[in-house]
């Protein structure tokens, strides 16, 4: 392994140029807004512990956050329940797709917070009376992670709510098991709005850095969650964040990460560095193809693999 390069001068446009010719993968067709995504969108950003944020071209093009929101919903649920959320949800990898209609056997809990069942529950555990208040609290919490005022795309939220049949099924299953305290439709509505929050690569990288830095946003200096919460969340990202691709991801990239169907990948590296890649075409596990390749190269070039460095 060659000497790690300095993230303050690392050429992010060169990395983007390297992965842009990659043609594998398909954009998600789960909702019309995702099916319309530009397959040639590609952006890479890093957020450093000193608060510097750097990006390639297209670093300010926003997409809906989708499942990259899940670590942050877990963090907000832990915060708002004083850590009690950890008892309400499993933390073991499933080896199954993100929207598998399956709960933990024996307990009826969602298997982990990085799959849809888990995120439906963590979103419901965030404080707030009803859909609007809870959604508002989530939006404020996510904005604190990003260090900027994020917005919801209402059309995406509506599509997610109307077309998310598997999410409705999961919410009803959790109601039947007694694990979901709020109404099934309300749970889907809140989760759908959380998935519809718009992020660009720069804000997503800052969100990753806030978790990587123990819960303090490196740009604003604001403590968003306690260090113990950040550590719990990053640990579960590392084991479950890329669903049934998590083992391969950890071997090859070695950085805790969360993928999403909009083509976003958020990374939280040891030492407080956050990074993000946005590029819509997905592999069979629902992970951005260019996102995976760019993450591998970035981790190699910057020496980020948690078990590497020799
Ligand atoms: N909103 C999407 C869903 O619930 C998010 C899934 C994902 O990004 N993997 O199906």
C-alpha cells in the first residue's frame, strides 16, 4: 500500500473522472422521481475534522437522501429515547434485501436500523406529536447533522408514501407484533418524508463527518448527538449499512457507510473524516455502482480502511 494522500489536496475531480466512464447499474424505478434521475450525475465530497468541505464537480447537485437517512434516524431515535431505542431494535446484519418483509424471530423487532423495517421504527421513535411534528423534528435534526437547512421534496414524499407497498406491509407487521406504537400509515408517512429530504454530496459528507467525529458537526461546532450515540450508529453502519453487500464492502472499502436507492453513499471514517458519493445507477443490492468504486479508490488513496494502514 502506498502512502496515504492528504485529503486537503486530494484531487476529487480526478477521482470523479476515473469513475464517470463506468456504465454498469440501473437507476431505481421505485418512484417516478428516481426513475427520472440523471444516470451521468456523479459527485464526490469529503468533510474534514477541521470543518473543511471539498467536492468534485456537481458537489451541489441535490437528490433525495433515501436510505442514507437511516443512520441519522437511528441517531435521533437514540437521542430522543435516551438510548432506550437500542432495546427496541436488533443490530445484526440480515444478509437480505433492504425491504425484506421479515422481523427478528422470537422478538418481532426489526432486524437492524439500516433496513426499512428498522428505519420505519426509528423514525416513529423520534419525538413529536403526529406526522407533522415528528417530520419537522427529523428535518431539524438532519439539518443539524448537515450544518445547513435541508428541505423536503413534497412530490418525492408523496410518491414514497403512495407507492411504498412493502413499507406499508412492514409497518402493519410491526403493529401486529406490538413493536410499532404509532399507526402504520403515520409511520410510513414520516419515513417517506425523511427519505424525501434533499441532500447534495457536500451536505451528505458533513453528515457523515458529524457521526465520524463523535457527534459534533465539524463545520458548525454544534454537538448534535452524544459521542456514545455516534459510536453506536457508526458501528451498526459498519456491519449493516450496505445490506447484503455489507461484508464485501467492509473487506474492500473498510469504512462504515450507508447506501441509498437515489445513488447516495455516505461514509464515516475513523478519525472524523466524512465523505459522500452521489451517482444514481445501482447494483443488484441497491448500492450506487460508481459510489462503490469511488469509495474503494478513496479509501485506498486516503488510507481509510479501518483494518489497513500497514
Ligand atoms: N425510500 C426507499 C424505500 O423505502 C429507500 C430504500 C433505499 O434507499 N434503499 O424503499
